C-alpha cells in the first residue's frame, strides 16, 4: 500500500483510508464479525487511517471501531473523528467541542485521536448549521488548540463544505492541519477549473490552497455517496441515498450523470465506474488519503483492487474532460 506524507503533519497515511461512515454502513449497522474481518483485512493490506464521527449512527461507528481496534491492536493506526455543533451550542463552543471529543475518546477507547475535524459547513456569515469564518477562527480554533495541548488530539481539521470563499479563507489561515475535501469524477473543481456553467459547486482549485498552507487532504465523496457506481440500488445495510454535496441537487441526477461517464469503462480505462472513480481520486498528488465508504468485505476488496491498479492514465483524463464539457449549461 502506498503511503503519502500528510501535509505538514509528518504523518504518513495509506492512500486508501477506511471510511466508517453511515453511507456505506458497515461500521454502523454491520455484523460485528464482518466489521472485524474487514478491518483486519484492511490492516493486513496496509490501510492505516480510519475515519469516523459521532454522527455516524449516533456514536455506534466510534464504539464499533474502538472495540475492533482494541482487539486487533494494530501498530500505527491513525484515527480521525469529528464534532458537529448544533446551533444551540454556538454560544458555548469551547464546552461543546470538549464534551464531544471526550465522548468520542470514551467510545473509541483511546486517550487521543490523530485528527479532530470540525464537521459543520463553513460560510462567510454562518446561519443554520453553518459556522461563520469568524466563529471558526475565533472560537473553534482556540477550543481545538486547547484539546491539542491537553494531548486529546494531535492535529486539527475541517470538513471543507460550505462556501468556497469561506473555505479558502479558513485553509489559508493555516489554523488547521487537515481538510476533508470533496473530489470526484462529477466534481473535479478542487483540482481544476470547471467548464463554463458546469452543474456543481465550484471549489475554486482548493488543492492550490491546501498545498500552499501545508494542509493534508482527506478525499471524501470520491464515489459521490455511491452515485458513481452508476446504480441507484443500495446495499441493505448502506444508508439511504445521501444528500449530494457539491454535485447535483439530487442523488438521482448524480446517478444519471455518472452513467454518462460509462465510456471510460467501455473504452477500457477501467473495469467499472467505481474502479474509475477510486483511481481518479488517488490520481491527484494533493490527495493524502482517499476514503471509500463500504458496506461489505467485498466492497473493501474492490476498493483495494482499484487502488492497486494505481492512478488513471492521462488519456482517461482527456476523455473525462470531453465528457465534462457535455454537462455544461445543464441545471444543477
């Protein structure tokens, strides 16, 4: 398994990370024996980053990951978790953040996590579940720093969703070590300019900002919540079709667009859309680790096989560029 240096942290993370989220569902609703088998297989294959959050199954994912890691005791496993603050907690951010991480550590059976990510959207002025840039830099960062000084987390992170300009500001501040970035075959805008009137959020070459700031990148939504399988069918333990992030306004629209990328498979660049999507994500050098949500051991094996084939060839990117042009001007 290829390891990549993760931003300025000095950590070396496996290019394939283990997503413990609710969308794939294994670590939330899966059979405990299957959870352990799959994580043991991942560790044997060289995976060393495990990504969870208190929101995944209301603590279930953290609890299940904690008990499996406790039994397997892998050397060098890095664990990341997250806090999502409720609007009712915005007046006492420091306390809420501390309480959340302490609960996570208890469920994970750890004294410290490697990365603690803020899970709220970030916008210029805040509102709803979103925090403003001022709240993030003025309130969240000092609270996170205090937890780092107490040895409860090694590094600080954000989930880079919200307004593009606000995300750029927060990353440029260098207050965070990690950013979870949306990057997939339906929305490549973290890496390159989109065609005119392209139907997706434009992340404005976010990777230029993470690189300049030395921020490590965790690739998220690399399969667009499952839409990049090209099938609307979901595994019985997978979560319901997620609200799309950064791509079309509906999951079905994402699935339809994904099917229009099938020429990549027909022309022999990959054996399936999911393989193409996984290899697309890790093709970019900014990507520290790539998260693929999984429901079964077989889905992990598929992701691993894709990663072992390495990045997509240049010609596949040229083909994708032509396909993206066709999406121009369509409603999001």
